[in-house]
């Protein structure tokens, strides 16, 4: 199961496992106490690098 780094708007973060990017976004975007909303979700790759999941990276047309 893929591992994710979930960062809150107050700067705290935690690692969690989810079945997919979709599942990670759905599970983490439930109501939170004020000032503790989700700021960013990144997925760990096999080599330990982080890839942005939410907000999704912007892509510009080539």
C-alpha cells in the first residue's frame, strides 16, 4: 500500500498509508478542527522521493 506524507496548514505532518491517491484525498479531506486543514499531500516513490498528489501539480501545454 502506498505511503503518503500529509501536511496540515499549521505545519504539522504525518505519514499514512492509503490504497490510492483518490483514497488519500478523500480520507484526508474530512472536516478538521479550525486551522488544521490539509495543505498538501505527497506520495512516497519506491526510491523515497516525494511526488505531489494534492494540490495537483499544474501542467502547462507544450
